[in-house]
C-alpha cells in the first residue's frame, strides 16, 4: 500500500494599497489595489464584501465611501481583509473666493480675475463654462459679453462660480452734439 499524500495549500493573505482618496463627487478618482498570496492562486478580488469578484486587483474611479475587501482563490476559498472597511475619504473641495471684472472702456477691453482656494493646488481657470482651461487666473482683452467662470484643481475637481454669468458691459455711448461754428457746417467724420 502506497501512502496518499495530500498537500495543503498555505493560507491566503491579503494586502492592499490605497493609492489616493477621491478627489470630488463629480470626478471620483479613488483607487484601491489588492494583493494576495498563498492559497491555490487564480485569485479573484472584491471590494463589496464578496458580492462581486474581478480578476483585476486594481479598482479605480472609486467614490468616497467604505469598501470591504475580500479575496477568493481558484479552489473557492474566501478570505475577508482583517482591516475592513477600507475608507476612501473626500478631499477638501476647491472654492472660488472672488471674481473681479473690469468692463470695456474707451481705452481697454474688459478683463476677469479669478481667485480660488482649497482642493489640491495647481488650479486651472475657465471663462467658458469649463470647455477650455488655462493656468493663469487673469483673462484680458475680453469683449462685452457674458462669461461662465469655473475652476478645476489638480485632481480634476471642478466648481462653477455661483454668480455666473459674469457680464462684461460695453462702455456707455457718449452723446455728442455738434453745432456749427461761425456759420461753418460740421459734417460727421470731418476734422474740426
């Protein structure tokens, strides 16, 4: 009689790396990467308490919230992460603190200056509702029109100015009255 030897797999262990917290609700960018060792290999990963599994250990575009990490191996053995839940926190949001506008004058076109704080620094600024952004908070050479101001931080979190639109006014037209001088008729466009 030959003895039958049954190898027992080593127990599964779980690790994770929380790459970053969620930037904002409008642009969720939280990320959790799971790792597993032991067991029978062929790991499946879950961040919802084992309800859904994925062969990909990287979970991206996560919103703020609590996540319950589980791993399952090829033989169906499941293990819950001992440190559950793993929490993705909301980062401080960016706020527009001030918008200063200058209307069109006789000598200059209009301008808008935007000030922001909070969020993750390296702001980008827009005056067309977020269609395009620039690094400078100064917008010069603006014609009389309506502008929708928004700011985006380094995480891609965007905020619209609560008092949009910003209206750059055209200068008031002057009412010029010309009279004849010493019996000389003055024509519009003629030097006086």
